[in-house]
C-alpha cells in the first residue's frame, strides 16, 4: 500500500502537467531542506514525501498570507485569512501528520522513551516489523530528519497548533533522545555534536513556546519510571520504566518549569487537567477534587527541593509565594482543586521543612491578622483616624485560608498550633464582632477557635482562655483599642483605625465602654465554651477561674473583682458547664480553692456593705453563687472530713457579718442558716440551705439559658465605677431618672419604662402624655444607648395610643425645633424617622389610617436640603410602600414622580441610590400584584430603571436598578407563563 501510494505520487508529479507547480515547489523545498535523507526502504520514502508535502504546504500558506487582500465594500463581511484551511483540508493535514509520526518517529524511539506503538494502535507490531528491518544503521538520521521537519512545519501558527496539540509528547521524546541519550556517536549511527546541540536548543525553544501545563503533563508522562509511575498514572498513562537518563532529564526540565514565574500553577494544572476526562471543570473536576491522591502527588512535587536550586531557602523563596497564590482563585471550576492542592502543599511543607514553612508560608498566610496587632506599635501620626489597616477582601480571604489549612487540613502539629496562637486573639475579637452583625466570617472564625481549643494540650488551652478573658498575661494578644473592626460592603469585615482617638474623651464614658466591651467578650467566650461539651474544657476553665478569683493586693481591686465576678457568673450559669462539671469531683480536688473563693467573695461583699456603697448587681449574684457552692458542699456534694470543717469555719464570721449588713432579706437568711449549718457540722440544715444546694446542683439551667439570650445592655449598667441595676422604685422617681445625667442610668430607666408599657402597667398608661414627652426629649440625646431605648419606648407606646404618638412624631419629623443647631436637627429628625418606621411596623395593616400623613412626611423629607435626611426619608418611604401593598392607592403617582425627579436631578449618589432602592422594595413587596397596583406607572418605572442602567455612573445604584428590572422581569414571566398544574377532576355524569 505504501509503495503504491509513493509510485502514484511520483507518476503524477512527473507526467501530469497540472501537478507542475507542486513538483517545482517540492524541489525548491527539498533544496532548502537538505535534512531529509533518501533511503531505499519504502516506509521512509513514504515518510519523506509526506514531510516534503507538509513543508511545501507551509511555504504555500506563507505566500498566501503575504499576498494583498482584495478590496472590500463597506457592507461586506471581513474575509477569512487566505491561508485558512477548510475542515476537509485540516482533516487531511492531520492524517499526514499522523503518518509522519507513526512511520518516521515512533519506530525509532528507544524502549521506555515515549508512548510505544503497541499502546497507540493494534497494528503497532506490524508497523514496527515493516519499518525496522534494514534501517537500524540510519535510525538516528531518520528520527532527526522527522523531528526537524515537524518542527519546521510547526513554525507556522495554524499548522503548529495541529502539530503540537496532537504530537507534542512525540516531539519531546524524539528531541530528548536525539539531544541527551548517551552512548550514541556518529560512527554508531548517531549524530554529530552540532546536530545534538541543535536538538537541545530546539527542545528548549519548544518548551518555552507551548502552553506550560501541557508541557508539564507531557514531561510527567515521558518521565514514566518506577519511582514516578503513580504520577504518570495520574495524568492518564502508566508507561514502561523509562531509562535513567530520561528520568533525570525530565526531572530537571520539570524543576525548571516549576521555578519559573507561574510555575507552580503550571505544574498543578498539568497534573489536574489530565485527570478524569482530561479537562478541569464539570464532572471530571469534581472527581479530581474528590481524589486526594492527585493533590498529594502535587504536594510531594512542590515540597521536594530539586537539585537545580541553589539551596532549600532559595527554592522556598521562589515557590512558596506561588503556593499561597493558589488560594486566591475564584473561578468555581478550578478554585476547589487549587485550594485543596495549596492546603496539602502547606501541610506537607510544614511536616518536611518546618522552619521554611513558618517563614515563607504560615507567616505570610497570617500576616493580615498580625497586622491588626502591630498597629499598636506604630506612631499615631502614621495612623490618622479611619485609616484602613486590613481591607475587607484581604481579611476575608485570610480567615478562609486559615480555616482551610488549619481546620480542614486538620494536622495539629506544634508548628501550626504555635503559629495560630499568636493571632488567636484577633480571630476571637473578629468572631465577637461578627456576633453583633451578619457576616460570613462568623462560622470560620468559630471553627478556628474551637479547633485550636480541641487540638491543644489542656493546660495550653486553659492558658489561651485566660488570655482571651484578659485574666493574666498570656501569649494571646487582643487587638489594641485603636484597631476597630467595621462592616464591609460585601458582607465581610475590614480593620481600620478607630475614628475617635482623642485623649480628652470623658473618662466615665471611656470606662463604661471598656467595661461593656469586656463584658461582651466574656459572654461570647462562655458561648464559645458551650460548644466544648464533650471535652469538659468549660468545667476545667471554671475551676481555673476559682483558683485566681481571690483578688491580689497588687491588682486594681474593683476592676479585677468586676471582671472575674462576671466571668464566674457567666460560666456558672452556663448550661454546658453545669452539665459537664461533676461538682463532687471538682470540690474534692479543689476544695481549698473553692473555700478561698467563697471567703474572698464574702470579704468583698462585707467591705462594700461596711463602706456604705451598697452591693452591686454583680456582687449580689456572685455572693449568691458563692453561698450556693457552700450550700452544695454542705448538702452532700462532697464527703467532708474534719479538716474540711476546720477550713469552712473561717467563713463563719464573714457569713455572720453579711447576715447583719446585707439589705436583702433572702441573702440575710441564707447567710445566717449557712453559718449555723457549718457550726453544727451539718447536724442542722434549714430549708434555705437545701434549696440553694438544689439550685446550684442543677436547677439553674433555665436561668442560664435566659441569661445568655438577654442583650448585654439589659444585664448590667455602670454607675460611679460599679455595676448597678436600674432603680426599680417609685414610678415618679423613674420619670426623674429618665433625665439623669448618667448615661447608663438614663438608658436603663427608659428600658424599664418600656417594659412597664409593654406589660400594660396601669400607672404607666395613665401618664401617657408624660411618657411621650420623656421619650421624645430623649430622642435628641447623642448617645445611641439612650436614643435607641427612647425609640423602642416610643414604638411600644404607639401600640396603646397610636392616634397620639404618630401625630407627635410626624410634627417633630416635619418641623425642626427652633433655635437648634443644623447638624443636631438633621440627626434628631433621622432618629424620629426611625421611630416612625418602628411604629409603622408594629401597626401593620392599621397603618392605612395614617397612610397619607406618613407618605407626605417622607416625600417632604425627600426634598430636604440635607442629603442624609433625603436618603433616610427615601429608605423609610420604601419600607412603608412595602408594608402598604394594595393600600397605596392614587398616592403611587406622587411616589413615582418624586422618585423619577430625584434619580434624574439629585447630585448626591446616596440619595439616587436610595430612590432606586425604593423601586426595588416596591416591586418586591407587591410581587405578582405589582402590575395591578402599579398599572398606571409601571411603564414610567421601567423607563426610569433602564435609564439608570444606561447612564448612571455609581455601581451600587446600577445594581439596585438591575435588581428592580429582574423583579419586574420575574413578575412578567409569571404572568405570561403561569406554572402548569396537573389536576385530576372527577365528574359524576347524570
């Protein structure tokens, strides 16, 4: 067949005049390419003709591309390039390339070099038998001619893509054998030094030219080898053992690929793109991501320093930053694979090279969190207020990557635990912040904290908890006061310099904020411990707190007492602690510490009562808890010995003093009964002691749950350096306390009044006018703690007297107080607007009675000179329209006209954004009824939204408009194409 094809071609070239052009071209090409030797065997003659035709085709395509293009008319389509191949022509070229490779390259490769013919086709043995006899002497010449010919063809862009996409591995195998195979000299049928050098240069050029992941994949396949057979199998081929020289060469070439810029990504893609069906994404991507073997193979490659590197340090400096960049991919098709590879590589490097992993991987990985701690060391002149320390995207990526490496990777080595411990305080503070907001970072932060507490040794975990609670100096550092977390625009969090850093800030207010934030952190710390039920960590931490509960003379007594008392109360009242802590075993092991804690608590209470300052809420609760512990001990929780009673007797005088000084009768009685029980060694035990023991041993669960569900502001307030509850005394005194200059007292009083209104207290309902005045005047207060309490009270008062509350608020919203500063007026009116919306939500459908007054008030606010008030009014208007739904009526024309005017004329982007958002809320609230309610204005709204999408420069405003158009599109689709419901009807015939 080959002989017949060659004879037919030569006959046509010699005799057919139509083939004269091709004959001249092949002669010209053969003269320019003297590297195609002539041998008498038919397979090579056929191969030589194929290579000549391919080279001639390349020359023709170059000439066609250089020819001038014919003139084009303005309406004609752009022409194809003259050298473009048709589908049939491309198929013919592919067949010619296949013949050249099969007959002129593959049969001459040494065993173990490249993919053998037997693996390519069932006729491999026949081809080898036909090609090989009589050709061994000239093997290298034929291989050299084929490789150089194909490389010359591949210089053309279009033909090169056909050559390299199908036959890159074959070309690499041939060039490696020609340029690097030892023991082949000219006299042995080999190549000259010049030819070998040209093959090596051609190999380097080819490797640099081709898509690097494809190069990596082909080199891994070519490497084969007994030590690398598993990797070769990963990319789709398990070859026979490659020669040692080829394995070394491929290893060197792979290392060069790896150490180049982007080399890590090329290696990862080279292995993973060949997995499964051979492409990343889809089902094959899912299969590859689920197969840890592939990730482990890549990690082994990345964590092994090649011989070409100057040193391990130099290698890590080049590779480790590229490994961390694998975490940054957001493309869903590759992100899961890349991030899993990066996680495995970091863990492998941490196992094999811990020092370098710490320096080049873990430290950069944790750097955004570390930056929050280092802000304290920077001079204040370099940190103006509101300076962004860590951007939202950077902080979010950092937390997610830490979660993947530490928690998902789950290899709790000392290196990983120690590195994470340094930034654990930042993670904890960030978690506490997300508990006050909605953020996707809440869960990963919590999982990181729980992972560390679970995997660390118990003493180390307890030490970390003490550091988080700021009980003593620890390796755990919390962010400094000037570092403040803020909500980001994408649902994340950013770290910035606190806005108010002035040193002349009111000391009482600063102290109040500090104690409140500490209390909040302690509550969250106890909530975190509630997730550690199986380990018993919460119980051990409670006992650790008992050890350090007694205040040291070197400490600031009242501050230490407040902090430790709050922590002990929260721990003690936590359901998880009560469930996990066996009191008998705890008291038996730490009986002395329990007695010392109780004695210190009684001494503190006696000192406060003797000084006339009175007991605070926290001290009363701590005192009750301490005496409850004594009651539990005396009630049988611990088998007491005579020495134990001797230790308990030191409490007798303290209990007696408390029974005389404390104003609460219940505490007086319990202290007296405990004193008697201790003195009689338990022979006499009153009912109060038994009740306190039962409460301590298990009846505080409901109280603990209620306590953890309360807001921090409702638990405790600060007054004159101590924590006190709001005064629950005469109602007139409560009204006076609503004007107390002390902020916590005023806010607590307003909340107490709100609760009385909610409970329909008769005396409170009688003084509705007075209460309305109290809440209205407190709206003007600058502290959010106060005016939010006033807003809440106003909303509750509207439940009982809507006809009185709404007109008052509308009047204040519409006309500012005369003589008030401009800024204060705007701020107060915005607070009144918030109060109006809370009242509106509570009224529900009843708001229809006040519809026109509310809408007109917000429409007037939308025309206010102050941009902040305009945006606030529009926001309120949108929510009101969402509540009214069908009850909008003819007012919808006014609303639409106002929104259109604002979007087209207002200069402030926040106001335009709010106006478009009103349309979104309006469509979302009406849903399918939108066309019926808005039938007269829906076309105007549609045109307005399209105009915003086309001409608005603000991205957020455009996004709001697109959301509104999507809502409108969904409404129209549901109207035009209602869902088809299959119904079965049974009809009874007469």
